[in-house]
């Protein structure tokens, strides 16, 4: 563990997630001295205190979101091998071919460290049928080749990756929170940490992931980094009998559908499908939300997925985070501090659900700690209309998904980090300060985060005038 604070590192990376680790991987075989600082723990110590699966969202978020490997890598570790899922990498590279090359490269690195050789690729007659149905309904079905590392296997893959980085000279400083950047005369000169003080560097890479989003926002404001607010996704978690979703989950375990709604022409998408999974509560600072997960050793009879409406604001309020928070707070107030649960039939008829109707309902909720209520009292009218219309459109290709008995939980809100303005090497408006991954608004999944790490690593090498041996 590095102790000498007076040492000037060539590169300091904030965050040991995919973005940080892939950036280090790019630079590791050069003469650059590299220090990765992360507020989380080493892989083996990232254990859920309640003994739950790594995907558990009931525990301290720190074990899920922080530490070597970063966020979801240790949870599901589903690699979406497409540049336009989990952000749009081609917007970063400005070149679709380059974006695909990066995706393939990231895949190879995961394979090198023991990623599963089995590739799940949608194919066959069923796929053709689904494509036809989707096209006829004007819905875009995104076909995603995926690799499932799996939560039982992911720690081994991440450990092998981290061990190799260490063998190649990269140092890790864990359980250390970066609180500030040292910026002098327009150049970033390192970081200041909570208990260990300052660490100086020639180059700094910010890769703090979603959990670091608020910190990035603060730094951007204080240090006047060029940045803008990204969109947010506001919506619900939908739960249906697994048998309803089987025809599509058998083609793609986590099928993504992109829909434009008739009334508002808004963009609505499905996200994070959990086959035979469970809906879970998520606590945020000041409000409650829902999410979903699938467990290895326990299955339910239901499949759940998020149905999310994209919201981008212009004037007078660009701050989508503030808008999202106020929606989540209203939903929490109306739900008496619990998520709201409503049957699709009740939502359609404009009446609240109650325990009596839920008891008789065909679909039984996997999340019990809820309040039966009316989602239209909690979410903006436009979002509610988008949800109803989106589900009804989806019903054209997945019959039964918009049945009266379908369960809808609210709110599910995905906040995205503020997007830092970067050049093609991912250098920010402050000299020698680079940015990568979800926390700076450049990606939204493991593969894309890793790819931005690769670009930033190469950018730093170019700026430092070093080449891979
Ligand atoms: C439960 C869950 C499941 C998921 N499943 C999948 C999946 O199956 N497939 C997929 O593609 N994506 C999944 N995701 C999303 C995926 O995890 C992220 O897109 C990806 O990890 C982003 O990588 P990153 O390197 O940008 O940030 P992260 O992986 O979030 O890593 C950031 C790191 O920075 C550290 N950090 C933050 N702030 C500071 C600070 N101030 N000082 C020091 N350290 C700091 C954190 O501790 C963290 O370790 C999931 C996410 C979650 C939460």
C-alpha cells in the first residue's frame, strides 16, 4: 500500500470499477506509475453483511456499489456486447466501427481473465418471429449478444484481473475516499482524500461510477468543469407471470424493447429483466424506490422488468436530478414511505388498488412491503400515460403483459450522472484531468464503462508521450 504522500504518481485513477481497471490495464505495461484509489474493499471482503446474494439491494449499498470491480460487475456480471446498450459508445468515439472494436476488445479482456466462453446470441426461428411482431408494432427489439459471468463466478474474474494489474505494477489504495481534486493554474495535480490527505499526480482519471455521481456534480460546480445534465428515466417495475415473458426471455434473457408512445411520442424502454426474479425496495437519501433482481438459488413464479420513460429538460430547469428527486419524494409521501403497488386493470380504470383486489389477483407480488395505491397520484400524468401506452404496445408482441392482473410498482427512477464535457481522449475542460465511466455520464453498463476506460487510458498515454511496449 502506498504511504509516501510526497511521491508524485504519473497517474491516479479514482474508482476501481470497470472504467478504472480497464484504464489501468491500458497503461500498465508502460513506465507510468499508476495508483487506483477506491473507497470500497478488496474483492474477497465485498461480502453482503446479511449473507445475501451480491445482487441484494437491501444491504448497505457500499458492498454492492463500491470496491475492486466496481458496481454490478460482482452482482450479475452480464456483459452486453453492443456499443448502443448502456449508453451510446459511438457518441463518445464519434465512429461506430471504433465503438464495436472497443466492445470486442473489452470482451477479449474479460475472456482472458476467465470470463465465460459461452456466448448467448439471439437466433433461430423464434427470433425471426419476434422481430416480425416487433416490426409490425413499430417497436425496436434490440438483439444483444451477452455473456453471463454470474455472481458466483464474477469475483474470480475480477480477482484475476486485479492480481494481474498488481503484478504489472499497478497499486491499489482501498477504503480511501477521494474528497477533492487538487487543481492549480488550470491543471489537475492530484487528489485530496478523507483520512490520508493529498496524493499528487501528473494525470488524474475520474471514474467514480454511479455512486460517485453526486460527488462529480459537486466537483463540476465548484471547479467550474464544463458539464451538462443528462436525461433521467422515470417509471415503474412491472411484474407478470414468468410464463408470459418466457417466449422473449428464452430468446434474450434481458430483452430490450424501445417504444415511442402514441400520445406524446416519448421514448419508453424496458430495462433489467429478471426472469423468475423478485422485486426489491431500494432506499435512497430521502425517498424509496424499487428495483428487481434474480437469485441463483431461489426462483419466483414471476418475471419483472423496469418500464422507463426518458425525460430530458431544457429551460427553465435543466437539472433532471432535482426533478427526479421531487417525483420520487412525492411518490414516497403518497405511499407513506413504501413503494406503491397497483394492478394494471386498476390503473387503466383510474381507481386505486386495495388489499382485497390484490388478494384475488392472479399475479402475487414478490415484494410484500408495499402500499396498494394509485400510481397516477404519484407520477406525472405524462409518465403515467406513457407507461399505460407503452405496456399496451408491448402487449402486441408479448400477449398478457398488459393484462388487468399485471402488477406495477412505483417509483423506479434511474438517475444519470452529470455529463462532463470531454475531448476525444476523454480529457475534461481542466488540463490533465480525464474522465470515464458511469459517474461522469459517459456510459451506463459494464462494457461501455470499460470501453471509456480504455479510451481514457490511451488518451493519458498519448498526452504523456508513452506507447505500449
Ligand atoms: C446491482 C447492480 C447490478 C448491475 N448489473 C449489471 C449487469 O449485469 N451488466 C451490466 O452491464 N451492468 C450492470 N450494472 C451496471 C454496472 O455495474 C455499471 O454500469 C458499471 O459498473 C460502471 O462502471 P464504472 O467503472 O463507471 O463505475 P463503478 O463500477 O460504479 O465503479 C466506481 C468505483 O468508484 C469508487 N468511488 C466512487 N466515488 C469514489 C470516491 N470519491 N473516492 C474513492 N472511490 C470512489 C466506488 O467505490 C466504485 O468502486 C449493475 C449495477 C448494479 C448496481
